[in-house]
């Protein structure tokens, strides 16, 4: 296959954003969360009976757009029309009423109930007395199950199913609901090849019956197989829509997903540091977990910064948690400074001067309702206290030092993180780890949801700290960030490590291509 | 907040804003005291106040462990049963097995600690709901306690044991002195000690605490053991005061302590609580009951009032804390 | 990603039955029953069977209400005091000259009201169910005491025979109240299995947020469940009162614990989403039989508490362990 590119020899056909008989129309949809613009004037249309894929990196705006269509979020501005009717107020009931339903990534299942009830949670098949007709339910469930031809019984308890099977049931729920518009968010992430084939066949069949599918997936070959049209989103903006004909290639898609104006880029790539002669600081071998992670192995040498990239469902998060001991592993050996670590727990890690930065500061990583100083001293409590009595002056000095170091805008060391901006919150979290004088930092999403200024400050820190001898393993779904910071990048896909790129070989498109498909 | 993150900071305040979690209950109790003083001759007498504090001092020791558990977001409904058990076990050992005072205390408290630790272990290991588990242990331990009641055939405890609750130090009951000392020490520690800061972090966000190396699991087990120990000590003293094994000892104590703790600022959702608050909460409840006696209100109405207070207190707590 | 191993139909059916929560309680109850029938001849004495029925019936009725609440994810600690109040209210109404029918209705109404209050505070005001129902328990006890002022130990007595007949009468040698229990068991089993309301209880208890997203009015259903629990508890109190011929302050004291424990043994969970009428019934039967067994063997009652506590611990721990391994299997932990 000849290499194509959008600028040059690509023969891909670009579709107009809107067409005459559009079933779903989005005009100027804009949504911001604080300073982060999740969607920026997104406008395009989707036809009835079309399988329309949304493609884009993490943070491109796909999930926000989906939330708007589902009625879970109200856009700041813009209009959404379904079958000509404009949505006046956004709510899940309204969307459901308009015929929209979704297969979520986090399954919304009822594990305490049977498969059949999970397929038809809102449908009560009643007999002529008004009582629930269980045999009718069983029959209908059986029909649905047979479409997929998998070995589950209608009255099996949901919690006896594997994750993949639960996912299929969730899909069946949507399909059996006879809604007009079905959104599928990474539906095949838990399925094997056969099951995926079946799903494609079902979608194909339903499409001919007029059901419209909005499909989100990183698996480019699937996307190329099933889609009629593919819309690329990037950084919250609508980029273009491709017609999925025989001329469309994977490269076209990846190029569009990445295609940033590289001049004046936010992240100037740091000079590659060849650490190949240096001793190994941190080594992982055979890290695995049943149903969650295939064996992973990597190493970090002194002086370098390595990164991990992966899209949703790639297992990225799991790896970061498992090497720090926040989650258990089935197998795997971790070596730090040539010493095999026997107990992988956060306490042990901190003792060895390895710190962890959590990926979702709202969930964990910061005590939102305690003062900043209280937060900061958490990993350093023993040093900052005498016979367990806290040394208030020492703590105040310590807090002030790091607040200044990271230029955190905060009126008082007792201010609570929830009153700070996202950027300052993130910097606070960083200072907590840095203050413990780590030799290695495991960073999970260093700059999620913060403004550009704070992002570049944090990047500066990381580079400075690395120069001063701190090792970094950075897990991120922000590709340019990783490219700018790392000497070597490992790529994860579908719960497995699929490759790594180093130095000059690091290239956004190459990485993204490995992470997709 | 659209504040840029990169403005330079010239001065950062070090002044701690005065935050006093137990302030509300202290104020309310003070008001109550004032009200009763002005409306009754018999309330503000040395004897009456002394009696209130004496009564509360027995419950206070048990509320210590209870409050700590609430801070980390757990609950121990077995405190009432342990309260009964510890004194009765000790009495049994002394009366029926001729065990001397100190060893009897030691054995009984050891048993309490073991039971508490086991409870904590089950909850941590199997990720169980502490309410459910402690309902089970509550029943179990109450059964054990009743067993000892039977075996003592209504005998009174030996006089050395009965004397424990009556020990005075400079004319004031020792238990009251201990209570005051403990309140002061523990309250200060809660604010100033690293151990207790860790507790609050576990209660506020268990995962965050774990990330920064706080041994959440170990702390939970420890606190359940502590709660049992505290209830055990309190129980020995109360049994001593009652002078014999009365089956009613400790019945409903857990709910009483819960009310007091919540009044004092603790939350069912964890992350908050103070010793001073719980102590004042106990005093508040005791004063209300005392006031009702003074005004000849049916003791029967007392339960009603306590129930209403409880719901209101938690309602306020829920409105304030649930949204966070 | 592989699929489950194929199991033959027969094996799967057996496994499904074994996995049902109420298997433990039914098994325990049956075992105990058989044991007692064989080992203790006086178990089948008239007096004993009577006593069994008049214990199982009222408590079993309360367990139905409690199980419904547990399935939907909440519980009610005030059932004991509601039981007492139900009896008292009907007694007072009788004393005021009303007919037994009216008295019974009024008693049930009082339970309905308490249940409504519980439901409103928990679901609308958002106060935790534990606290709310402890509070209403205290309030209920307090009201009972007020109402009994000046009445001495015996409370209200001397009811007309037509009233007492409810609790003392028999049909085919089985107490009316036991028949009523059986009818209620069937009715509520049908409700849980065949009505929209019944199924929605499970949805709410299993995954509250997802249920709401489906459009289920979770709050309203839970309030209804509280109301039912209150009504049933009050009715149980009326039964006890009419049997004993006395309405005093001791009725139902501590009953909430026995009922909750019976339900947990019977497969319910404080976390919600699971439980069954069969479980409630067999759990309660087991508790009553055990108490009976202790009587027949003249074992002091405190051993009962110990045994119940141990069984409860085992049930809860096993339940937790199974739940944990399921999560591990799904790769969630």
C-alpha cells in the first residue's frame, strides 16, 4: 500500500459536514468545563441508518459530545436537532424519549439480577392479568441472545458472567430496546474476534432497518470495516468527515487525528538523552493480571524519562497502579536500584522514595476538604513531627517553600484545594510528591484538565527534576506531552504492551497508529 | 475560578483560621445550661452538676473509640455489648474463679481487644460493611455477657471491684478527672499529632491516604481493637458502679454514643469528629435528661426527645456534608 | 477473552439453586426442624406447636416488610416500636368503644403513618436510614410511654372477645394469624416476582443510579416500601396484642434486631439488591425454632445469642468473600 497523507497523495474522499437528509444535526455545540474547552463550535450532521464513527484522541471531545447527545450535559451554546426537532432542554429522559440510548463503557448493569432482566430493564412483559410474564421475558431474551449466538442463558445471574459477556448483554439491551439512535462507546473492548464479527453483523443488519449508530472506537480496522462516515475531532474541534470508501486508509485517519500545527508547538521536544550506558533504576518483568493485563516488562535507566501511551481500555491505568501497589498483581517482578522489591505497597514505595501522582485529582490524590498544608505533609509526616507531634513551624516553612517553588497561587497555607483552580490543584499534588524528595516519580496524567500555563510549568518541573536525578515514568493519554518529555515511549493497546519507540523514532503518528487498530 | 496559575505570589498567609468543629455543640450546651440555671433552683448546684459529669464520665471512655471509628468512616454497634461483657467477665473471674483484681482486669480487657481486632480484621479482609458485622458481634458478645450474668447468680461484685468507680482524688471521682484529662489530651492530639492527622485523611479519602503511604487497613483494625478496649474499660467501671451484673447494662449504648458523636460534629460519612465534641455531646444529652427529671417530665418522654434531637442533628449534618 | 465453560443443564440448575441466597436459611431451618422432630418428642406437642405458630406469625410478617426494604437498599430499625404502637393504638381505640374492625384498621394506619414518616425523612430529607429509624424508634417508644401514662404494668387489657379472637382463634388447628402469615407470604412473593413494583425494588437496590437513569422513581418506591414495613409491623403488633390480651410497653422491644438478623440469614443484605420472601420466612422460622430448641433442651437463652451471632458472622463473611471473588474474577480489583 502506498503511503498516503492528507496533504499530498491521499485519495480519501471528504464528506460535506451536513447533508440534506440529516437525521441528527449539531450546530455550533460548545461546552467548557472551567477553562478547559471540551467542545468548540462542533457542527456536523449524521444521516439516518448511518454508522457514523467519532474518532479522536483522548480529550478530543468525543465523550463530551456523546454526553450532550445523551442529555447528560447541556451545551454552553449551540443547537442539537433530532429528526428536525430541536432539543430544548437536555435530560436523559428527553434523549431517551427521542429514541437515543447508549452502551456505556462503565457498564450500567444490575449484577444482582438475571441476564434477561438486564436486557429488558425497562420493559415489563405482562400477560393478560397484568402480571409479569417470565416465560415471555425468557423467550424474548433468548431471541436477543441468539442474535449474538453466545452461550449464556436468559436466567443466569448477571454476576456469574465474565466482563465480556456483561458487555454483550449491555449491547443487547440497547439493540433490543428498539431505539432509533444507538451510541456505542468502545463496544468491542472486551470481545474476542468472533464476538466482534457478530457485533459488526448485527450493526449491519440493524442499519438496513433504519437504526442510526454513533460509534466510538480506537480500533481503526473495525472502524474502517463498519462505518459509513468517520468524523475526526481534535482538541474539541470538528476537523472533517471522511466517507468510508475503498480509498480511505488508516494513515488518512491517523494523520487527521494528530495533524497539529507543529510550528510554535506548545511542547518543544526535549533533546534525547541516551541513557543506554547508565545503570537501571527501575525494572519490571512479567507484570500481569488475569483478565486485566497481559505480561508487561520495561525498564527505566538513570537519567531518562520514559512514558506510556495508550487510549481508553489499553490497560495504561492498571499498569501504573500495579507497579505502585495500589492494585494487586497475579505475577511480576519489580526491581529498584538492583534490589528486588518483595512487598509492593504504597508504604514500601514511599520508604524507597518512589512517589505516585494520581490521574484523577478529584477522585484521589488530594484531600479536597483539608488545608493545603495538611495535604502537603501527608507523605512527610514523620519528618515533620517530633514524637508524632507536628512541628507547626516546620510544616509552615515546608508548605511555603513548595508553594513558592511551584508558584501555586494560594492565599494561605490553610486554604482548601477545592477552592483552587485546576492548575493550582495539580501543582499542589505535584508538590506533595516532590516534597518527599523522590528518587522516582510515577506520574499518572501529569496535566489533565489544567490550563496551558500550568501545563508548561509542570513540564518544566519534570525536566528540571529529571536533570537533578529524579527518575520519571509518565503515563499519559496526551500524546504531544509525552513526545515532548520522554526519551522513550512505550505503547499500550488492549491490555498489552505492543511496542516502544525511542529518541528520533518517536513520532506522534507512529505511536497513535500502534495504539489504535 | 479563572485565576491564572502563573501569577507570582508575594505573600502567603500562615495564620490559621480558627476552626472549631465542636463549637456548635458547646454553644448549644452552654445555652442549655444557662436556661436550666435560670429556670430551676436545683440545676446549678454542685451536687447536680457533679452527678451529671459523673454519669457522663463512664460513657465518655467508650465514646473515645467510637468517635475515632466514625472519623475513619466506620461504625461499631457492639460497644454496648462489650460494655456489659467486660465488667461481667471480670466479675465472673473474681467471684467464681478467685482471680485477683489486676489479672482479672487484664484478662477481661485482653478479651475485648482480641474481639475488636478480629472484628476489624474481618471487615478489612473481606471488605465487609461494618454496620452488618458489628450487629453480628453485638449479638454474639451480648450473649457472652448474659452467660456470665447467669453464672454469677445475681451475686454482687467483690468490693475491690465495686470500689473502682468510686475512687476519689481530692474529693472528686477519679473517673471525672480522667475524663477531663483525656478530653484535653486527646483533643490536642487530634489536632496536633501526625497519627491523628492520618486518621482524618483515611476518613476523608481512603484512597488518597493509601497513595501517600498511610496504612489504612492496619489503622482500621487497630481502631476496632481500640474501640473494644475503650468500651471494655468503660464497661468495667460502669459494672463497678452498678455493683452487680445487670442485664440492662449497655443496652442501647451504641445509639446513645452515636447521637452524642453526631451532635459533637462527627459525620456518618467520615472525615470529621472530635473528642471534645463527643464529650460535650454526651453532656448535652445528659443535661437534657437531667432537665427533664427536674421538671418532672416523664422519663418516657425522654426517649422521644432524644429521638427527635438525633434526627435533627443528622439532618443538619447531611445537608452540610453530603454534598461534598 | 474466552467464554464460560459449558455446563450441562442439570448441573447448572443445581448450581443455580445452591447459589441462591435463601438456600442457607432454608437448609438451616429444615435441618433444625427435622432434628427437633426426631430428637425431641415433645416438640410436636400441641402447646409447643401453638407457641411456635404465635411466634413465627407476627415476626414473620415483620420480616416480610423488612426484606422488602432490604431488597431496595434500606432498612428500618423502628419496626419494634411500631409493633408496640400498633398494638397500643388498636387497644386504645377499642377502649374508646370502637369495633374490633375499626380498632385493627386504626392500628394498621398508625403503622402506615410511621412508615410514611420514615420514608419521607430518608428519601426526601436525605437523612441516613440508620439514624432516621433509630430516631423514630425512640420517638415511637416515647409515644408509647406517653400513651401508657398512669396505666401501670399491664397497660391496656380487657378487650372484647371478638378482638382477642384474632390472635387466639384457630382454623383447622392452625392459628388465624398463621394463615394470615401464609397468605401474606404468598401475596408478597407474587408482588416481588410478578409486579413492576416488585422488580423495581431489585433494580433500585442493585444499582440505584442506573435505576434512576432508567426512569424508575426510586424515591417513591422506597417510601412505599417503608409504608408497607410500618403497616406490617403494626399489624404484627395487633396480632400479638390480641393474643396476649394486653397492650403494654414491652411489646416489640428489641424485635428489630431479631427481624433484621432473620432477614440477613435469609439472604438479605444491608447493601441491597438481594433477598427473597422465602428467605425472610425461613430465616425467621430458623430463629424461632432455635429459640424453641433452646427451651426444649433447657439451654439458657444467652447461648442463643451467641449462636445467632456466630451464624450471622459466618453468613456475612461468606457473602463478602463470594462477592470479593466475583469482583476479582471480573478483573475489577
